[in-house]
């Protein structure tokens, strides 16, 4: 693995921006059996300064080199009873103060147990956005177009869905996670997900090479997660030139929707509300009131107060990490209204809206005029 990591770092040193870095990723080589991973994250302020500050609390981790709007990090941690050391290097490109990308060649252990934990502990200054089902479908469709005449097939999916179970108290509806092994096209996978009312958290696909009369399974697997992460070990340049612009566009759309929502940032401290609009009138079923309240209570490091639960919902939420606060209202069958209060950060808004999408149901977040909820 050391050779591939050195190739990645050498390429970073030779280039002066992500625009010149990406077209040369083929120089790293095919990293199999290791993983090339990149991801997007949002930040409430300068991401390099934020992560550098966080490193003061991470024993053994450090920033090794810095360039304008870019940095090379060494991250390490110890896991298990044997205190096994897991370490790796990560390259950061700051595309704008509130949107950045990370790149690494490493093991999945490093990504899962070190890198992602480091990012999670860096909240509220950084946070990984939550992609919608439409985002996943669009990205994979564009990937396949870029690989023509070859094709991609979804071979494994992690998903969540609502299931109804019988119990002593009668029927109960709960969210169930499932892992499916399959072999289907992108179109069929998302059609089936809509029919079964499930939402993907991660999709793994395999490339099929076009031969004269048939498609041959290459055995090359790559994955895309709902948290804006892409994993592969081949065709680094081809994938990144398609996926990264899509992730960047999604992140920009989120930041533009969430910014300047604090009442302290509006004229005369006016409320600048958001709504999550659903395709169906899900709150006609009043049991969904209790389900939503239960899910919002479980956001880590958030405080809550339930003011009304039936026939309409009125809750207050407080983010203990950064002081953001919101009022949550449900008085229409197909809509959740979010009322930002004096202090409300973009990062905290994405955390609440992403949590609802992951644990309750996915809807469309949109701007809402004050007159629409009065």
C-alpha cells in the first residue's frame, strides 16, 4: 500500500489545485486490494483551520504539509483490546470555505475506524451531507454513461424501510435495515426501491465489459454511500471526473438553501423558515406524529421539548454542540416546517434534515415564506 500512498502524495505535491489533481489520478495506479476513497463535507468556517484545531485533541494525528486551500494530514487511532494502531494519510482540497473534499488510499479499517470517526468528532465545524435517493440515482446514471459501451450492475445494496410487525400491543411500524445481494441495472434497482418503499444507504456496483456479443463481468467493484463517499480501486480518474462535480453541485445546493437562516442574520430578527415537503399526506396517519417525535428525540447531542404532539406537532430542538435552535411544526399532512431561531447554523440544519431523511422519510427541503405557515 505504501507505494500507492506515496504516488497519491507525489501527485498532490505536483499539482496546485483539485482541477489539476483529478485529471492525473491514473498516475496512482490500480490500488487493488486497497481502497481509493473520496468524500465531500460541509464546514461552518475555514475547513483547514477547523481540522487543524481539531488535531490538537487527536493524539498522534497531525497536519504534515499545507498549501493554499489544501493540506496533507496524518491520522491515527488505536482500536480493540490489543490497542491495534490504525494509521493513514489524507489529502484535503478546500473548494470554498464551506465545501471541501478528502482523498485517501488506505484500508477500509482506516476509513471506518479512523477517518470517519475523526470527522464525526469534528462536528459542528464539519459534517458530511446526506444525499437523496435522486442524487444517488443521478450519480450512478452519469457513471454508467461515462463508461459506455460498458455497463454497471448493482450487486449489493444497504437500505432502510418501514416494516409492520405484530406484537402483544398490536401492529407496530418500525424502520428495518437490510442488506441485499442482487444483480440488476441502476434503473431497476431504483424502480424496485420505490415499489418496496425503501431508501438506499449504500450501493455497490460491478463493471461489465462490452465484448463483441456479450457483457463480461470484470469483477471490479465500487461503492457509493448516502454520506457522499465513493470507494473504488480502479479507474480513479474516470470515476472522479464524473462523481466529484456531482457531489460538489449537491453540496452547493444545500449550503445555498441553508445559509443566512438565523434570525440574528435577518432584518428585524424575522423568521426565515424551511419546509420538508413529502409526496404523500403521511401525517394523515397520526401514528406518524409519534414516530417523527421519537426519531427527533434520538439526534445525538440534541435537546428537545415537545410542546404539542396531537393533532399537530410543535417541538423545540437545541443543538448542544453549536447552540443552534429550531422550532419544528407539523400542521399539514404532507409537510414539516422548520423555524430557525436566533442562532441556526447550516451544519446543524443539514444534520436535522439529514436525520429525518435517514430515519423517518425522505422529502424535499425547500425555502418557505413566512406567510405560508402563519
